């Protein structure tokens, strides 16, 4: 049992080491941001840096900030999420795992609204999953990748449903559509899962189903890096004081885009759209190459990722931004459709206990031998 008194004392003693020192950027107003990033010397510095490293491109001007027009027309939003039960090594003789997907479909009509929920469990024998996904060994990461595959498949399936007359329909995915995490995976895993993911994105493109990846609490620093690089070479034309420049320079390595833009955007505003950069983007078909923008929902600055074909489609980015803002407002800071899809998908501790107990009961009926490790038994039956 955690000794809370001692833990509180440890936190108090370590407070000088565990809190990140962040200087205030309150001087960085929207007007200051637009002035700085529009300077020719600033942009020239970025062009020079782009010769040596990958930097995002953008549409229009880097200084562009758009006021999001609130949703007024009827619309439908479909959100998907997923969870899982990993294999438990403490149950000897059981070799399986579970993936669980959840969906929430909210319809906002002119006269009435409706909601539809769905959830679906998928059971995998570990050995069969290894064969299906061409893996020679198993790891929990494989479960996460399979779950993401099923989430995208579920979202793509919604593209074939009939659209209600006079109502816009959009899809929200909890996470990235820029699959940067696959860059760190072995080549074989990268090839298999990226191919599967991109097939689902192509289905969404073929059906012209508008969708976006919604990232709350995103830790990306693409725009913070642009600001740092531009100031390093173009500071003479930026009209920044030494103390203001010091704020950016000392914070740039740890400053996230969301932290930076919290001083630039006001609720209901978004940035222009930026291209995602990374070696894995080269594998995307042109129509699905990932782009992103930042949106101030009133409670936080969130990152929203969309494919290239939506960026090129007139009014589509504005529509998605309006939908995300409306959903976050209705959900008191987080899209209500995503929150409800998570509620459908989540696997609780009680669910996990049921899963393994039901398997144990089936093993008895099938005269199968299942052993539970002493460690696991002791945790369940604590005693003196």
C-alpha cells in the first residue's frame, strides 16, 4: 500500500527538480506572432534551414489565423475508439488476447437529434495472429497495432452508409492519421501495418468521406521549431527585445506547439494547414498524405490531422474545424462523440477479470490444464 505521507514528502523535497521551468510568453500576442513570422528575413532563414532538414510546408501565409464559423447546419459525426486486453503471462495455458472497438454516431437534425452506439469484441489466438500478421514473435505492441487497424476499418465501414439528405457527415478518429509511430518499428511490421492503414484511408478517400484525427494534449513541436529556426537567422528583422528572444531560445527545445499557440490563438481560431514531415509520409498515396492544423477549443489548443484531399477540397477544412469546435463545446472541452465512443470501447478491470475467469471456466469444461502463477494468486488473495 502506498504510504501517502512519505510520498507527499518526497514530492515536496523534489519540487525543484520535477517541475519544468517555463518563462511566460504573454508578450507573444497574435499581432506579434503575425508580425514576426511574416518577416522576409524570417522566411528566408526557414528556406535556408529546409535545405538541411525536413520542415513542414503550409498553405497561404504562415501568419494566417482563421476564425472558425460555428456549425449552424444539421450534421452527423461518427467517432471510433478502441481498447484491448493483452495476453497475461500469469495464466499459463492461455494464449490469446482481445481487441474491442467502440463507435458513437451523433446526428444533429434541424428538428430533432439522435444517437447510435456500437461495440464489438474480437478474440485472437496469439499464434494465429502471429501467422496472420507474419510475425515470428509476439509483443504487446502488436496488439496496439492490430487495435488501430480495427479502429480504422470500423471508421472506413461508415463511409458506405447512406448519408442523410441535407446533412453533412464527418468521421473523427482518436489519434493520428500521420502514423509516425511506425517509423520506429521493424521494416516488416511497418510494411504490413502501414499498408493496411493506408488501404482504409483510401476507402475513405474513394467514398469522399470527410474525416480527421483529433489529438488532445498533443506534444508535437513543429511550429515551435519553425519559430526557433527562423529567429536564429532572421532576428534582426523581427523587432524582438533581447529578453523576448531569450524566452523563445531557452524554451524552444521543450516548448510544444500547443503551449506556444495558447498565447497566439484565442478560442474559436485555428492556424493555417501544415504538411506532416517524416520518412513514412513518402509511402502515403498523394491524396492521403497527412496535413494538420491547430484549433483553440476554448479549453485547450488541439492538433487536428486531415488528408491532403480534404485540404484541397474547398471548405472541407473549415467544416472539420467547425465540427471539432462544436463537439468540444458540447463535450465541455473534449468532443462528445469521441468521449462516447471511448465509453463504448473501454475495457474495465472488471471486464478483464471476467474475460480470464470465463476462459478458466471453459478450460474446466474442456478438461484443459490452466495454471495461475503464485504471484497472480497472491495478489488476488492477500493475507497475513
